[in-house]
């Protein structure tokens, strides 16, 4: 658990996620969403943004993480409107805009899915320090994707602040989002 040290006379608040404030990676994206609109972190100024990399046919980690994110939003009550969930596909071959639109709607209608082209994905993964690898299946289209399972959390100014490990829990994420919203 990392500590955030605040100004003189103020209490230090512990985050549940790993404090990566000032990191030189995970600085942003410029990708089309499931509706074809290009998105950047600047689009969400004033909101805390949580970015997760995965794929729609993931059997466990992705649906669990997105369910946790939706639950964190619910736990925030009215403040949940200031939380933006972003899913970035590591499987652009199968994750078409139509597939991603349907997938995201099953978690929260405000969450967005972004898709890099197969040519853009390696550089994006490197910029975020995430891992992904295609694992062949019994048929050419039944492969799985190994991938990093944590989430990046950005403050209301679009600065990367935290890395939440897979399985941290909705309450821990909601607590951290609430702290970042309070910081403005």
C-alpha cells in the first residue's frame, strides 16, 4: 500500500492502489471508441478515469474487473457520475466496434471501449507497460489472450495516479476514486 503525503498540517491519506503519481508511462491515448469517436484523456476532464486493458471473449479477469468497476461506481452514489470507465482491447481482430458496444452495455452504459488497430497496439502496450500475448486455441478463431490484469486510475486533471491490482475489490477502488475526486 502506498501513501500519499499531503501538505503541511494535513493528514496523509493511504490509497489502496499503488501510487504511481509522476510515472512517465500510461500518459494517455488517442483511440476510437465503440461508436467510432476518437477519445483522449482530455475528453474526461473533471472525472476520475479508470483504464483497463482486456478483450471481450475473456472468460474471467475482464468481466470480473468490469463488474468491480461498475460496483465501485454504484458505491460512489451520485459521485459515481464523475467516474469514467475505459476498456482498451488487446484483441482488435475479434473486438469489433459492434462486439465492444454490446459487451460494455452489459456492465455500465457510460463505460467506453477503445480499440487500437493491430498495427498501433504494440506501441500502445509499450506506452502503458502492459503485457498481452495471443495464445493459440484448437481453431484459428478460438484463441485466448494473456494480458496484464490491473487498472490505471487518473485524477480529474488527467494525470495517472494509481495502479489497482486485479481483485483489489470494488470498495477499495471506490475509496480511492472518492479521495481523488475530493482532491479536485
